[in-house]
């Protein structure tokens, strides 16, 4: 979902939800959490 947003589907939660077979709310939650937390690696 984050990758789709980064590749140009940003702002279109409906399209991302359709591609990822999930809800628009879930897309928003995942992207929001990614923006807040970033990518962590050990």
C-alpha cells in the first residue's frame, strides 16, 4: 500500500484499496502509520 502511494496513487485510497483487496480505512491507517513511524531496520 505504501509503495502504491509512493508510485503515484497517493490521495486515491479507493484505487489502492481495490488493488490491495482491503478497505479504504485500512489503506489510510497503514499509510498514516508508515508516515508516523517510518521504516525501522535492525
